C-alpha cells in the first residue's frame, strides 16, 4: 500500500492526515479533495460512530427546528435540508462506519446498518420540527 510522507522531515503520515505530526507542515493531498474538505474528514475520522450519530442527529434536529421556526425562507431551508440529507450526513456516517470497522467485513456491515438507521433518524428529525 502506498503511504504519504512529509516532504520536509520524511515522517510517514496517517491516511487522512492533512498536517505532519512531527513538523506541522501541510502534507500533499490527493487531487480529489480540497484542503478544507480533507481537514474536515480528518477531524471527523477520529470520532466514534456513536459520536458521529449524536452530532448528525443534533444537526438534523436543529435543521428541523429552523424549518419550524420560519426564520429562514422555505426554498433556502429546503435546499439546506436536501444538501444535508443527501450529501453531507451520509458521507459523515459512511466515513465513520468505514474507519470504525477495524477492517472486519461483519463489523462494517453492522455499522452500515446502524448508519442507515441513523440516516432515517436524521430524516425524521429534520421534518419533525414542522409537525410540532
């Protein structure tokens, strides 16, 4: 497997690191991820699936309450909810499930099932605010 090294001190980097742990210099990134996105993925990759579930559920509930309050225009909140539910939340949950599976397929399958349940909970929390 190919490993990244720091260009300055030649320290081996962890798979999702964006900065060298020894000297703090930025590491070369794959061309597919912009640096802010890679940094967010690196930070989130250290969370357990439970922590990721709590964070995503809280954000979903917050979006539901924002939807119910009427503080934001309807097209804007609908676009924000769709972006959250179809792009950001599943990505966060799947990255967390993948990294917490410890390279065991049975553990990964179980964590993906938990991820699907958390996604449905997020969908319900996003729209429960409009019912309350």
